[in-house]
C-alpha cells in the first residue's frame, strides 16, 4: 500500500495525480499519528508533502522512525515533508527537491519558510497566502531578469523575512518597496502572481514521480534501532483506542 500526504502544495493537481495513479492513496496534510497509523494498516511506501501544525499536533519524528525501522520507505518534499526529511535523513528517510536541499544545507532554518494558510479539503486546499520560499525564489528570478534592482531586491527580501507567514503574499512584499511609481509596483505584483517560481509545487511533483517507482524496502543504519519509549507506547494506545471514524 502506497500513501501520499498532500494538500496545498498540490492544490489543483490532486485529482490529476489520482487519475494517473488510481492505486495511490492520497490523504490530506499529515498530522500527529497519521504515519504510525499508516504503518500499522500495512503501508509499504509513504510520501509526505504537506502537514498541519499549530491547530493540531504535527507529525512526530518518532512515528517516521518507526516506519523506517519497519522497512517502510518514507520520502519527504516541499513542505512539512522536506522539514522532516532533513531531520530524519540519517535514519533512512529520503529527501527530495530544492526545499529539502536548502534545509539540509542550512540555507533554510525556520519552519515558517514553508508555512502558509490554506483552505480546507472541501475547497481543494487552495493556498490563501504565499509561502516564503516561493516568494524568495520569485524575487531572485525578478532580480536576475533585472525587473527589480539589487536595492529593491534587498528591501523586498527583508520584508518577506520579517512578515508573518499568514500575511505573506506578493502584494504585502512588493507593496512595501520604496518605489515612486504606483503603476510599476502594480505591474510587479501582477507579474509575480502570474509567473511566480513555485518551488514547493515543483518539489511536490518530484515526490509524486518517486512514489510511482517500484517499491523498495528501507534498510535503516546498522548502528541504530527503534526504541519504544513510554511516550511512543502512549501514542500507539491512543491510536488503537480512537474511534474508527475519527479523522482530522
């Protein structure tokens, strides 16, 4: 059984991914307990793209380690998946894409760099804010194309890093530029919205291609074994005692 946890990073594309791979189970963004439940239910391959936090407990590293110790292949990309992959790579988790590489290299250190506000499942997980990694990548492209000067790029980048993730969009970032001509600001915002560099979506599609590959069993490091702590046993007990129709 293959399962993919995805949401806003694949907004507008989930139905297409499902049609191309009908046997793939596509769940929503991962939360605490989802990976452990997937393993207990027989998952052999798990892909993590998006995950929830703040309003609910986020996916626990321990359950990913449990999956790896059971030989389950686990890969992460784009968002929560990239974060967890950078943290769990030494134990066998596979990281995919630019965002993972940036976290692993220390170029990104803040969880909020990939965070965003998004709609619910009923509305296709449509993003309601723009993740910082996409904004920074788009600003870099605009600077490379000489659409903005180096000073404007520095100002916009600073604004992007200082703005809370829930309020991030191209209007809030480019609208703060010290540009005299309002029409130019409006043109820059319109261009950015239309031609943004969506590296989260790019990375997510790389993981989709990975999960289509023939299944391979994960082989954890020889010098490591999974430890069933009291907190872990409490988690398993909570999962097993949960109502069958409980969902997030």
